[in-house]
């Protein structure tokens, strides 16, 4: 965690907890970037100063107010490796699943099951605690365990363990492969086009520096796109 002040702290009475008014359908339709932007734009989520935090007393067991709910805790000196590892696992899992869904061109409304194959005891304990969050954020219908990945499943590695998305019958593997092959050819063509420019000494010598840098950035983006497509094709091949 970085060394910044904590975000706002909210305290509610034990007998008057607020209802969950989250529009999960809208959240599920948002991209990771849109979710982050919405959170940062929340006018009620202003960071508290260290002085403000110091003025907040810790409630006793008889206090009618429940202990503070700390949103996006990021206080200097705070350290809980176990909690950080667990939250990190959830974030990595959701990110990996969303990435594969995007690679496979799955519509946001299509929910798929997730199978944690050969999961460790730690993962078997974590998953039930975060099941609802994982299903909502990764657009899953179910999270289960199995000794090995089921047939026709796209596999992804999350912190050294296998998570599988059974996509047999959900997508047409041959159609998806054809789409990815086209995307791969386009990425390779983009790389070749930029390489031709950057290997031209006259272009590099005469073009403004910002134009040359822009072409280099284009190449980096195309290489990154190509890498992701190759990974998707490899997953598809293993699942077919």
C-alpha cells in the first residue's frame, strides 16, 4: 500500500444500517476504467487528514455505533499482509476473468460458471467469503471447485493456481479462432508498418521528435495487442 491518508470513514448505528442501493446491473455493464473513474469522482469520498483521523475515538462494545467501516484504507503505517494477500487474490482473479471474457468477445450479459481447479486450502477458504463479489464483478453464474479443469474450459493462472471458464457451448470455438486470427494479422501488419517507418533513417532524422515517439508508442501497443491475442489463441486451442 502507498503512504497516503485514509479515505473517508463511515459509522452507522447497529440498528440502523443502510440498505444496499447499489445498481449492480449498471456496475456489471461498466469497464474497470469506468468503475475507477466513478469511484474517484464520488464527492463523498474525500480523504481525511491525519488530524481528522486522530479525533475519531474507538467505540466500546456497548457503543451503539458499530466500528468504523474504512473505505479504501490506505493509512501510513498500516500493514496487514494476510488481508492484503486476500484482497489482492480477489482483484487478480476478477481482473483475469474479465480479461479472458474480453479476449473471447463474451457479451457482458452472458454469465458463465468459474471452476477453481485443484485449489489450495487457502483458496477454498477465501472463495466462499468473496463469492458474491467475484460473481458480480466478473459476471459469473457460479464459483465451484474441482480436482481438474473441465473439458472445453478456457484456463487461466491466478497466483499459481488454475481457474477455468467452461465455454463449450457458450461460444463457437472455430468462429472465435477465425476472429482472433484476423485480429492477429491486423496487429502484425501494424507492427510491420511502424517498423518500416522507424527503419527509415530519413523519416527518423526529419520527423518531429513527438511524431517519432508516437510511432514507437503505436508499436508498443500493437506488440501488446499481439501478445494478448496469442495468449487467447493458446487458451482456445487448449480448450477445444
